[in-house]
C-alpha cells in the first residue's frame, strides 16, 4: 500500500514551521522530501516526517546547531537524550563565561579600567612548531581548533614524531562574529618532520610574555575575549610593547577537566 504523502504547505500547517525553514532542513539533509516532482519541483512528505519536523523544531528552540540536530535525530536508544544533555552542559558553561565577560565590560564602560591581579610574566624558550593557518570567525573557531588539532597530531603520529609542549593558537588578527582572524594552530615538536600542503613548519622565537591562567569554566569565547583585552590593557599600563600576536595555550586535560581545573593560558609576548 502506497504511503500517504502531504504537501510542504500541509507539513508547515501541521508543524507551524515556515516554508523557508522546511526547505532549509530539506537542503541540509535533515528533512528531505519523500518525493519531489521532477517537472514542478513540488515537495511531498510522509506522515512520519511530521514527528521528525516537530523534533527538529524542539531542538532548534534550545539553540542547537543543525549539524548536531542531525546527529541527535539519527541516534538510537538513550543516545539522543545524552547528546542533548551534553549540549546543554556546554551552553550553561558558555553562559557562565559570558556573565564574567559582561562584568568585565561593565567595569570598562563605567571608566574603572579594571585590572586583573593574577596576570603574571614568564620566559618562553625558542621552539619548532608545526602549524596550519586559516581565516575564521567566532562561529567557525571551535571547528577549526578541533579539526586542526587532529590534522597536526595525525601528521606527528604518521612521521613518528611527538609533541614537545602544549598545542597553542596564535591570533594574528581579531576573531569575533564580524572579524575573521587569521588564526594559526601550532604543535611544538623537537623531532624531524616535513611540511605538507596544509602544514607548515617554523621556529617560534624565544620571548617574554604576560599571561593569564584560565579554568574550564573561564574558557568560553566571551570570557577568553575579555582576558585578551585585560592583558592588552596591562601591557599598556606597564609601558610594555607587544612583540608578537596574542595566543592561547591549551593543555591536554581540556576534554576531561572539571570546571575549576586549569585548562588554558592566554598570553601576549612583549618587550
């Protein structure tokens, strides 16, 4: 028996989703039509897709990105609920980080020129690094950091080399919703390695830097941006000159760290 199909307009009426949203979900593979008329392009959907559309709308209401929604909906058993819980933990952590950033911005806007007493200085030795570089906005940054880390670590494993220090990102320009860097992700090594079309090799000069340590619950984008700003203000107040681009150093415990564990440093080299 042939399945009953409904038009995209009927699906929109049953789910309260707009035609634009339904077309977007279809084009992204989230909710492909059961049938498309080759002559007119009209889309028709199965009745079971009403429930899938409903679930997409529910997950979008939480702010979940479409790519993750696809993973959730294609999972089975208890995994969809577990993925939603993990996503929401990340959102709550990001909210806490934004709250700290708002507090810092409030201090700046009221003219109190906040300082961070925990800013320290250290010497960093010269090191050889593998690096990959890309222009990315704030929205693209997490994927760039994750994929580039895997790219660099895979190259090290395949060449029999190993890390000689924590991976770090060099921000050669501002990364925000409107500004796209660029950003270099660097992996230090003391071993002999060859470059590839995607991976370069260079020497990171020895330098003195001012830095701030960050815990897992301080490592959201907004809170890290506030820390970068505070370091820049500190350099100006102390009469120092920036000698290289801002950077973030990421420690290996990041994936498993508790909220109050030290997972990263923000640093600015100076003279």
